[in-house]
């Protein structure tokens, strides 16, 4: 029986000559097309973020398991995940998808300072030199005390894969 083409095929059994009372008989065999599990796109994900869980049921209703079982985001790149249908999922075949993990983007700033004590400092930029919008904590540079002080820039929501960064400013 050939299974490389889907359809209904007729097979005739003809008994050998001399088989008493044996008559030819016909059977029909259905060959069903393979069913590939379908999934909505997953990712891309930012490095070191919490990804979605891999679905255990495909968008076209096929149950199965994944290898690897969870999406890892600790390394950037595109990684393959293979879905294997459960036993009994008739004619369903394994499928492999690629999921991308994108590098973290660190906001970059030109050096600020040093500033003289009690001098008027520059305003902290709300956009990094590499185009990331965000806010500072503390929000302004204080020059009333001398020393080196840390200022943390937190990217706005929606600044894809950008991570907070801290700079030291000397007074």
C-alpha cells in the first residue's frame, strides 16, 4: 500500500488459481493527508525577559508536547522548538518553529560632569544617545554636596528590549 498520495484507493485480492470456492474481493483504503500543527507566531522576546508558555494545543486543535519544553531567553539568537503531537492525534506530524530572542539594549549617554559644588548642572537627557526614551531617578542633578552620585535611567514602556542603566556623576 502506497501512502505518499492522499485519497481513496481500490485494492483487488485475486485468489491463486486452484483455490476452491475463492473469489476475488475488493477493498477500499483511505489515505488521509498529514496534518501539520499550526501556531501563532511566538516572539521575538527580549533577552532575559519572561516569555510566553508554549501552547500544548495547536491553533488547529492538535495536542502535543514541545522540545525544549520552555522558551529560554538567557541567550540571544533564533532557536528551534519542535512540537510532537500526542499519540492518537491521527495523521498529525511534528513541526518545528523558530523563536527569536533579541539582545538587551543598554541606553548610552555622553559623560555628564564633573560639576562644581553649587553650580547649575545640565538637565538629564530624556532620550539616550542611541534613541531610547525614559526617565531618571533622581530626576535632576544635585550639586549642593560634593562626591560621586548615581543616577538611574529607566526606559519608557514600549522601548523594546531597552534595560535600565546607571551612571555616576561627580560634583
